[in-house]
C-alpha cells in the first residue's frame, strides 16, 4: 500500500511539474506574439508558394504561406517562431512552431522546439486541432480535439 501511495505522490509531482512547464511555455508564447510586429521585435522572412493558384498533379489547388521570425543578438541569429497557412484541394491548415531562445555558446547553441500547434479545417466544416508541448527535447504533453460539422 505504501508503494501505491508513493507512486500517486510521484505521479502528482510529475503532473505538477509538467503543468508549470506548460504554463511557462504559454507565457513565453504570449511574449513572442506581443513582439511579432513591433519595430524592435523580431526579423521576419516570408515565403509564398504557388501565388498564381496553379493546379498541381495529385494535389489539385495548392497554396502555402510560411513566415519565419528570427531573434538576433551579437551577430548570432536564431529561429523563434514559424507560422504557416495552407490551402489545399481537400482542406485548409494553420500551424505554428515555437522555439525556445537558445543559450549562446561558442558553437552557437541549438534551437529547441517548445510548442507546436496545427489546425486542419476540411471542406465539410470539420476541424481538428493538435498541440504538442516540449521541454529539454522531450515531449511533455500532447492533445488533439475534433469538432464535426453536421449538415
């Protein structure tokens, strides 16, 4: 019985730590979003694919826009956020990938994903949302939500 209680305490502790880390990721996400368009914020690179609306074999109509947001300090540049929208023959999609600001090191550090979000909307009106939270390169939590439109 003691081992079961210890397992419950450990599980509660792990969930509490995960909730704290997810909360910190949410705060960081909000900070990044506040500075996307200000003049002293982040650098932006935009890529648009198939801007003329051409039809691709096996894909049909296809268009995608990808925006990269970069941070910079002391000549070192790192990826902060990637956002994309896509229009496809069968669905629309919106997504974001948030990166934690790396610690600057002699070898320039590495970028680490903190959060990923994808919303897929099909032409029947059904939505599917996916979320992933990461810490230390490991998956903390994931979730998915479907909403179905009945005609």
